[in-house]
C-alpha cells in the first residue's frame, strides 16, 4: 500500500514537472523566438504606438461609414451591480455565444429587432446573408461573408461619399477564398477592410466630395 | 463535387490515412519494439523511470495491481490539480490577480480533468491564471489521455495472453512510454503549427488595444497553443477560452481547424489499427473500424444536413438559407464565418464521436435534428470514442453480441478464442448499464427541482436538452456542452462531478476485472463450431447490438428533448 502511494505520488510529480511546466514553458520559449508576432496575439500597431487591435479578433463597429461585423453575444459585468451582466459586443476578455436554440422566443425577438434596424439602411432588401443576422459562436468573429460586405457597400459608400464601384473593388481585393480552394468559407476580415477603407480615403482626399 | 462535401470527404480520408500510419507506430511503441525516435526518447523515459522508481516501472502487474496503481496515480494527480486551483492566487504567473477557485468548482474541475472529461463550469480566460492553465489543465491533458489508453492496452494484452497468465504489463511503463513517445512529440509539433497560424503562446494574460474607432478593447492572451494541441490530441476538450476552438485566437483559420480535427481523430482511429497488429488479426480490426466508420458517417450526415437546411425561424426572419459562393447559408447562429456550416457541423460530429469535447460552434444553437446525433454519439460513446475507453466500450458491445448470438445458435460464446461465461457477462453488463443510469437519473431529477431548472438558458424541450446533453457529456467523459446551461451552481458542480466519476472509473474497474478473468483462460483454437467475430456478418451483428442495446435505451429520453423540439419547431412554436 505504502509503496503504491509512493510510486503514484512520484509519478504525479514527475509528469507534472514535465507536462505541466517544462512542456508549456518550452513551447512558449520557442514561440517567442520563432513566431513572436503570432505568439503575442498578432497585434496591429496603431498610430500612437499602442496596438489598434488583433488581426484575428473582431471589433465593434458603430456608424454608417464602417463595415459592421456580425452580431455579438458577449457580455461584461454590470458596473452598477457586479452580480449582473450587461451586453458588451466584442468583449475579447470574455468570449461567448448566445446559446439560443431554434425554438427560442428570445432569439426570435432579437432576429426581428436586428432585422428592422438593418433594413432601415438597406432599402428594397428582402433576404439577408446568413451571417448578417445570426450571432457568432465566439462573439469575436473577425469575418463576414462577401455577400454581407457587398450588401453594406452602398451604405458605406454613401456615408463616405465614395463611388460604389470603388468600395466594391476594395471588398473584392479583401476577400479571402477557401483554403486550397476547399476548406472553410470565403470571407472578409472586417478590421482589415475598414483599415484599408480609411487609409485609401486618406490617401486620396480629392476624390471625396 | 462541391467544396461543401469535398472538404468533409477529404477530412475523413485524412483521418483514415493518418490512423493507418499511426497505428503501426503505436503497436511498435506499446509492444516495446524499436522505433526511429528511440534515441530521442530513451534518455527521457530513463529519467522518468528513475524518478518514479526503477522497480515500480518494471514489475509485471496483474489486473488488480494495474488497476490499483492507476487509481492511486489518478487520485494523487486530482489532489494536486485541486490544490493548484484553489491556491492559484498565491502561486506565480497570475498577472490578472485572479482569486483562488471556489472549492466546489475546483472539485468539479479536478475530477473533470483527471478523467479526460474536461467539462468546464468556468470561463477559462476570466477564471484561471496562466499557472493554473499550465499546471492544472495542460498537465492532466497528458496523463488522463494516457490513463485511458493504457487501460485499453492492458485489456488487449489480456486477450492475447495465450498461457492463461496474469501479466497485463506495467502501468507506469505504459503510461510513460505512451505519454513521451506519442503525446509529447505530437503535442509539441502541432503547438508550433498552431502558433505559426496565429494562436498565441505567451505568459502575458491580456493586452489592451485602442480600436480603429477609438474604443477600448481588452484581448485575453496566454499559453494557448501548448494546451490546445494536447487538448485535442488527448481527446480532452476543455479549452483555454470560454468558447474553446470557436475563439478566433484559439482556432484562427480553416487550416488550424483541420489540424485540430486530425489531432482528435487520429489516435482513437489508430488504436483500432494497433489492435489489429497486436492481436495479429487485421480482419478483426477492419470489422471494428468498418462498424465505427459507418456509425460516424451516419451521425455526421445527420448533423450536417439539418444545419445546412437551417430553421423555420431564420427563414421567417428573411435569412437566405441556401449556400452559395458568397455566403454560407444555413443555421449560422452560434457558428463562425471562417468555418461555415460544413466545418462547424463536421467538428461537432468529430468532437462527440471521438469524445473530445472541444467545440468550434455553439452546439446549444444547433437544430434539434442536428444536435441529437451529437448526444447519441456520447450516449453510445463507442463511435471510435475517447482515448482507450471508447475502444473498450465498443468491445463491450461485441462481448454482448457474442453472448446473445451464442445463445441464439446454441454455441459457446467465444471472443478471440476466450470463452465468455457468466462472470464476464455480469461485469460487462454492469459496465454497460451504469452509463444510462448516471445520465438519465440526474437529468430527470434536474427537471423536477428548482435548483436544477434555474440554470436553464432555453425554455421547454430545448432547456431539457441542455441538461440531458450535460449529463451525457459528463458520463461519456466528453466535456462539450449545450453551453447555455449555467453549470456553475452547487447542484450541477457536484452532480456532474459525481456522474463523471461514475462514468469513468466503475466501467474501467469492471472491464479490468473482465481482462483479468479472460487472461486466466486458455485460448481455444478456432473450430468449425466457432462463431467468428472477424467477418462482415458479425460486423452487422455488432452494429445491430450497438443500436438496439445502446441507442434504444435512450430513445424515450430523446423523444422528450430533441425529437419533441423538432415537431415544435416545424409547427412554428416558440418558448
């Protein structure tokens, strides 16, 4: 009995040191040397030196002049009552999905409220791309589908007083296809599209009205 | 073929090919033959043998000793995990100054991770320090996977012992060899691949950014990649972030998604190939592989098709459900654009078949028809299944099948030359029956008590499905969830921990007892009167046994949940 416990404890400590400490620390060391950018979250440098985002983490977009990401179900602690949570879209410190099922009244209400708000900016539209009304799994989805971006293009172009064809061309250059033409879905990273939009307009101020 | 089906087909093919290669390597490692990697691992193993004790690592063990040492080691590890979690506030690498975990939640977490379940009642990035993520979470991902695997190895040895002996190998030696020669190199290589693709690996906890629009965003980071590779290779599940592999930093591209699918599927499938080589009967292995493969394909199709078809509610809201080159269509609620429907549904089917439990989409938001096969796979827990235990579960159905068929045709039931008699059948039945008991009883109880019902995120049938899924996941040591359920309550933390324990150890103990009993029996040479188990005919019988004994047990429970919900959904009812 004693020898058994003795061996079990020694196995525990030996594997703990190897797999719980040495292995993750070794991977960290190699990662920081070989892939420092990715290992630290693929941050994008901002104007003042502070990063303006992580390339793969979605941001919350407000206003007609920006392409919007998907609905996000992330929340944050309510500052007034720490036992409650309040909606906080794209809270990258607390990922979450809505977890609402297909017979949920709450999902129904959200879909129709969002639809109404969306269609205000999209006259004449009846059907929406699947990713436009549905919330993502992580609440941090960085991407939208090409159909989603193209539907938003007239709104963005009008708000920025840009020719629609140029905004559409920008979408086309930012569309990432399936990997090897097979895996995953065609998509557009909203942050990189909006960054391109901003810098492109800044470089050609004479083209805006 | 459309990219939709092509990406699913190529993934399945890759799993098959990888399992063939890995199966040969596994057989060599577990039977002590030379491999190319020996010069690398002999010194490491030697060091570990010395730390544990050379004697302890070389003594042959009978089934009782093997099981007891396994239990003692698991207990010691669980205690260590528990201590790290509750004292994380006093341990290093806690930049966010997170508090120690509550004892009940820490108990649940320690049980969950030492049993290869990796159910999480906490949100990783907001609850655990980086030290806990490494020393309490990444650590058991190796040892719990290895524990399940070596138990299967011991059982297989019992089948091939010819002389009526009792030696099932040495627990420590098996665990160490499997951990260092299979898990460690795989985890290390894939961790680097994931980092290259954009998964973070840092000791910082988060970074504050000022977004393009000038808003403040805090992004959680940490030693993600090292944990994620072993999380899937060890069929553990339970991720660094709350939403697991749906998080864009944990699973940033379709390539990482493919890598995760390969990680979780390759070893359980390779185990079958290894089994064929160890017993020297490839036909037997192919019968098993075939039945498991057919089950997987069936459940996969049952998940993929309804997810792409979408739901009446989405249709009503004017969502375009038809997939096209410009948008994914289908039920995209709780799914990520980069994975679309195909990669999300495929991942869901894989993670419940190989009982991994990592997720890249929110299963809670799946259609009722698409979510049901996920539950069934965990209820059967032998569609390849998790490390070792899935394979053993499959053999259990085979033993039942042999016994029933033997009774029907009046032959002595035999499996691989070993007579199956009353003691074995009693033990096997116990191992089989405990599974529905620990799923159905607490699910039913949760539906009639206020502390059970208060955790539901969805109402009516779907809320009940959340509970049924939770206990199926716990009993199958899967760890995935209909994640709307608030499982961090005293009742669910305690009940789920107990279900995990009962779903894990009693079946293993019963099956080790069967192993001991089979090992002691002489191997009979096959005769004309032998009912062969390595034929397609017996494969069909095996398949039928699984569906009749396994699936029918759960049919009433499923009727109340996903099946009732389907009809409610089809008739536009909302709750």
